[in-house]
C-alpha cells in the first residue's frame, strides 16, 4: 500500500494537457487499428 501511494503522486504531477494529448493520440491509434481490424498492432502500442 505504501509503495503504491508514493508512486501515485508522481503520476498526478504530470501536466493535464500532455495527458490529454497522449490519450487522444492513443485513442486515435486504437480507432485506426480497429478500423483496419489489425489486432496484431493493438498489442504493439
């Protein structure tokens, strides 16, 4: 419990803008892969 609590604040310190950009780009990649139905790439993110 203590170890995980120490690590979580570091993640929260990341700028929200960067997190949003990363989420959008990753989501876009997943959507593209699902459109192509190329599930091999899904695990290669």
